[in-house]
């Protein structure tokens, strides 16, 4: 079945808010096995909204609209959708009682809050529509059916939309959809996007069900294996041999096969598994690497300390970088990165230290040391590895890449030490 998403609100078109609803609903539709060909955003204009909804209903089996269900004059989604579906609006006693109860409960905590006349328009629903109770607001969701066409209206605030979809819409759509889609994520680091694609080109060319889709991220490549079947069990059986083949091809470069697991989480888990402690020594990244590490729950089990040694004096004082090294080779050099990594381990007694020094720009570059030059060093049990990188982009992008590649190098060095 084909689903289409329409998000309503002029504020979306103006860029005042980020349209997270579309991303969420797309993901949920994929889990249900629904095919989404179109996502549209439309402002609070009756004529344009009418045409948008008409077009969506004509070409899709299920149309899911979010936003525009509030009590104000510019909340017109329900009225326009009802017109498209040929439905009259009638008052729903159940919804009116829920709105009254909502304000009664609210007034206990905030006596100044009073129900206004325009709130009652939310109790008007298209005749014959299924009402979806809103446990977090006053605007109910709605489901309208006309033959093989279904239009679903959801409130715009994510804290209202998500629980409503998961508790009421998802089960409803699950019954209508004869097939399910199951996805398996494979997350890879240390190999570029073009190389990954080359290594699986034969699999992509010969795919039908399941399919493999690559997604490039900063310093990472994610592969999503997707299978369609009559049940979750059958879909997982289709995925299993493809997952096995990817593991054979990419080996240790696969850091996770879990959707929500990040690279830093994989690194913290590895450190914990090996009973190792970590120190970070940063210059151009200014603590960004340490921040990624401590963002992981339980990082305190492995993370000892982080140094932000931006100035040369700080490198000498806290990381024992030699004055002669800085004078001869400079702060951005393989030699300095090596001494930073070694000094971090020595100073804190950590098993591992990752050091980053580079030129993030936009100024400070020279022909010999251009903007984007970054050295990353890693010391594991006394063995030091330093890699030279040349990153592109603005200051923020260069620093972001440096952090990701530092995590990758850290992971590589630990795995090599215990191979």
C-alpha cells in the first residue's frame, strides 16, 4: 500500500520550526511495510491545502496529515480534509467531554486558565470518522475512510503526535497492511563510502528482496538491509544470509548492527569489555571528543580525564610535549601528536590516550600545513600510532571529522592490540 505524508503549517515553510514529524512518520510507515513516494509541506492556505490533499488522495491509498487541528482560525486542516472526503462536520459528545475534563484538570494547577469558545471547534468531527483520543492535548486525531482511501489527521506537536500514532494509528494500519518490512542496520567505520559501495556492488545489482541501501555519514557508512514478508520471522530469515555476507566482507570495520548504537557507544563498550581506561588529549577539537565519550551512559567506567591543551604551554605542562618538539616540528605535527598521546597515558595512568592536533581554519593554514590538516595519535599500552588526515569543509566540519576519525582510530588500535 502507498502512503503519503502531508505536514501542515506556514511556520514549517518559513523555517521557524524543524519538520521532525515527517521523518518520524516516514520511519514508522517503513516499519509497517507502507511505501511512501511523496512528502509534502503546505501552509495554512485553504486553496493550496485543498489542492494538496486532493492530489495526495488521488495518488495514494493512505494520506497522513499532521498539524492544523488546533482551536485558532488558521487551524483549517480538519475542515479542508473533510471537504475533500465529502464529510460534514458534526459535534462529537465524547470529544467535547474530554476537552471539558482537560481544562478542568488544568485549572486545578493553573486557575487563571479558562476554556474559551473556540476550543469547542475541536469537538466538531467529520461525520463517520474514527476519533483518536489525545492523551496529551485537546485536539483529537481522526481517521476518515472512503472506499479504498484513508485519510488520517494527527495533531502537530510531536509530544501529542507520537504517542497517538504508536498507541492508536500503528495498530490500525497494521491490520490494513498484509506485509511487514523489517530492517537491519550495519554500521561501518574506517572505510569510505565509495569503497563500501564498490565492495557490495554485486549485492546491490542482484538485489530484489531483501535490499541494501547505503547511507553516508561523517566518517561512517551505514547499510540498511530491508526485507518484506508476511511476518517478522520470515523477513528476518531473508535478512540473515545478507547480514552474514556483509560481516564476511567488512569484518572488524563493522562496529554495530543495532539501529541506535553510536560509534562512541561502541568504543565505550569495547573499552569496558577490555577493562581499559581512556584519556583524551585535544587541541583543535576543543573537548568535542571528550564530550562524545561522556555523552554515553556509563562512560565513567572507562573515561579517566580529558585535556584541552589549545596553547603550546598547555601541551608542555599537562602532556609533557617537549619544547624542542614544538619548536622544531610545530604544534600541528606527527611528532607532537605522538608525544601528546604518550604524555596523556603517562600523566593519568590510563591504558589508552587519543590525541588530536590540527588546523581547523578558516585561518592559520600555510602551503606546508594547510587548513584541514589534522594529526591523530593513539597510545595503547605504550604502543603509539599516528595518522595524518586532510579534511575539507568549514571549521565546524573539520572538527567534527577529526572527532569521528579519532574514535575510529581508537577502536582500531584497541582491536589490533587484542587481535
